[in-house]
C-alpha cells in the first residue's frame, strides 16, 4: 500500500494530490452541500456576493456557488471517459505497431499521422456538424483526437522496451505475443504512460470546456464549469465570481492532475531503475 502512495513524498505530489482531492470533492460532494438548485433564480441578475449568495448571482439570477458545486461532475466524468477510451485505442495501436514492426508499423503510423495533422477543435466542429450536438458525440470526438498522440507515445516506448533482455528471454522461451505484451512490455512502460495520462486528462478537460464555450458541447441550462465561463464572460465586470469561480475549479483540477501524474511517473521510474540495478 505504501508503494502506491510513494509519490506523496515529493512536494509536487502532495500539492497535486491536494488540488485533485479538492476538485473531486467539490465535483461529487458539492451537490449535497449546495444551498440552492443550480437552475433556481434566487435574486437579481449579476448581483455581487452577499450573506445569502456567497459568490453572487449569474446573468439569470441563479446562485453562482450552487452552480459551481453542481458543475464539476460533468467535467470530470466526460474527460475521464474520453481519456479512457482514447487510451484503450491508442494503447492497442501503439503496442501492435511497436512490437510487430514490419509492414504493420508504417501502415498504422501513417493513419496516426493523418489524425495528428487535424486541428482538434476543427475536427470536433466537423463531427458535431455531421452528427449533431450530444454528450456521446463530444466524448467520442475528444477520444478520437487524443488517441493518435497516445498511440505514437506507446509505440515509441514499446520499441525501446522490446529490445531489452527480458523480452528477448520471453521470446526464447516461446511465450505468446499477447503474454509478452501483457507481462513484459506493458508493466515497464507504465511510468511513461502515467506521466502522460495527466497531460491527456488535462487536455480532455480543456477541450471539453472549449467545446462548451463554443456551444458545440453541453447546452444550457447545464451547470458545467466550462459552460458557466462561456455564459457569463460578457458580464465579468459586473460579477467576476461568475467566471472566476468555475475557472479556479478547472485550474485546480488540471494542475492537480498534472502535478500528481508527474510525481507518480518520477517515483515509478526511480523504483523501476532501482529494481534493474539490483
């Protein structure tokens, strides 16, 4: 158990873990603590903070604090699902391309290169135009955008791992390709993937927020953090908290994930190096 939390020995790991826990707490426990319904009008539009409304109200007179407390679960869940789908696809393509090589590698990688050349937001716009706006479209679109970069990373680290002695020994023992990938290669590329996962999740959060900002993602009256920024950005001078509060929560989530992922990757990398040295 201690080994799993070894990253907390690093200052960046502690800070990242704290920010991550705070954002997750707000996202999933926040709705239970909200003083009002997220879509309930409680006062004058764009009123400043007061005793009854600690963060004031938005452009429709809804309590900003209540909407912030309700608006995190969609950000976290959609970004998480999109990242998991992207890793499932990218991991499979990268492992096959990096280990099989031959003709398989260039064929798969040329398709990856084509996808990497597409601007993420432009791809989402085209996808939404073709299929319509929906949560499923947003998640699948973000996953498709992320998968090529993951596949390229996995291929690179797989190529490096596949020439090491323990893989050659497994081949000499006559083990199946699936067993070699699962037992020998995958465990040794995990540190690199964990460090990258934080960046991928962060990008998913920001891309979903950008899609909501452009009105091609979640639609009003959803109390999503990204959508809140989009709806109230024009009124930031009247009640800055209507934009600042959801922006701060997105920052806490993304920075926390990045710091924690980097710390996990560094500690796992050191542990792996120590194991090889012994």
